[in-house]
C-alpha cells in the first residue's frame, strides 16, 4: 500500500523561515530581523470599521468576487491610477490566495513561468506543486530587473512572467524603463504579466512604476496586509483589463471551491483603509531603511533597497555560504533568513527591518562584529 501523502507534498520543503524559528526557539528577546510584517498595529480607524462591521452583522459570506462597495472603490482607484477603462476586480484571501488562484487558473503541467532570482518564496513552491516549471533569471548582484535575461528565457511553453516590485526579498524597485521594456517583450507574444505590488506603498525614493500603466495583459495584485499591518486579516485584490476577463472569471470560479470568499467584516473595513493616510508610517520605515544601509555598508556588501522593508545582504567572505552565517547570527541572538529560501543561490541573507529602531541598532552592532569574525 502506498503512503498517505500525495506526491506533490514531496515537491516542497518546510518553510526556511519556520526552520529559523525552530533554531531560535530557546533565544530570549532576540533581534528579530526575520518577520515580514509591519511592527505597528492596524490604525485605529480601520479597526473601528471592522468592529462596526461585525456589530452590524456583516458576518456571513460575501459574493465570491467580493463586497460590492469595496469592488466599486477598487475599480475607481485602478481606473484613476492606471488609466484603465472598465477594470475588472476580485477580492482575495491575501495576495497568497491570489497567487494560488492565478497559478491554478493559468498553468498546466509543463508550462513555464519566468521570474527574477531572487524571488518571493511562494512562487516557486506553488508552481512546482501544480506541475509548472519555474524559469529563474539571475538578477545578481544589483537586483535590477534582468530584462535581457527574461527576453532570452521566453519559450513556446512560457505562460506567465512575474514581476514583484518593490521586491521581497531584495527591496528592489524596478525603473519605468525596465517595466516598459518587459511590456514590449511580453507584448510581442501576448504573454500575460503578473505584477505583484503588495509593497507599493513602501517606496522611499519615489514611486514604484507599474507595468499596469503600459501593458494590457497585466494581472495586477495588490494587498492590504503590509500597508495597513493587517496580515492576519487576509485581504487583497486582483484587477485586470477586459482583455483578461476570462482569467479573472476562472479565478473567481476556483475561489468558489477553495477560499469561498475573503473575510466579510474585513472587506467592509478595507473600504475605510483605502482612504487612510499611511505616509507617517512610510516615513518611519524610510528611516529604518537608512539605519540598516548606513549601519551595514561598511561591513557588508549591500544594495540600497528602494522599497518594501527588506535588505538582501551578501554574507561575509569567511562564511562558506549564507546558511553558515545565519546559524552564527542566530547563535548570537539575531534572527535573519538564509538567501536560499528565496533564491537558487546561498550567498546572501534577508533582513526584515520591520522592528523597533532600538532593535535595529542592536542588530547592526552584532552583525558587524560577526562580519569581522
């Protein structure tokens, strides 16, 4: 008799981030540079809107594609921001939920998905589980969008190109010329581009240009989790132009039989969230970015992150690989994530600076000492 588990479970490993947590289980008050979520709480006005929605009885299923008022608000914003006529949208259970729906709706076994390396960890594992093939295009050492590499990677099996800007784990923000170039390359063969923009609010040196402004076959993914610190609320949305109506209809159909709908009271609160000014928080995170950059650049090779709240730092030369350095850092009470969680290389480690300034300073001091070990 065969084992109880499906073969697809063998295609993924336990989360590297969870492995770090296991290594750190006995640490007391560590410097936690591992968590990819804001260290502030959901703003009070948004929490009040969620409480009000619950008290008013908005506790049942919404329509599969989302709350009507929220969808109207999203469509209006997308139309204004990207000059789209008649945008179509759906609300999903986080961007992670949107990714699963996208890959299930688009990818057949053997189909190829192109992405820059480093990449967000979920892309690789979900694509592998459903039988797709990831085509990684190296973006080291500067993490700019590897336009020529992406063009060269396109084949007859290419179904999707993924852009993630601002990027996790590198904090890279792609330039307008780079995303325009991808729009031209994808347009030559009518390849859909998925633009994962969950960190778009956290841009420190100017806005993050979106391919949605330049390419009709863009699948736009945006989330509430990072911007408003509601990671546990599982709220995001997907938007497309009518040319991709078939795709969003398929994703909605799959959502009927998986997530059913995003959490209804939080959809109501998201209407309020979209009017919330988060510039104060972005300014605070710009300061954190600058602290990390200024504190580490004398001891490590580090590329200035333009957005999100991550830095992808090269391990010092004395370390055989980044995993070796990460183990040393954890032994010294600093939690960071080895780069091979996000990459086909193991040369860098990820820092999330979504923590207090005091902890950032403490972590900088420890890491710089370790760099000289």
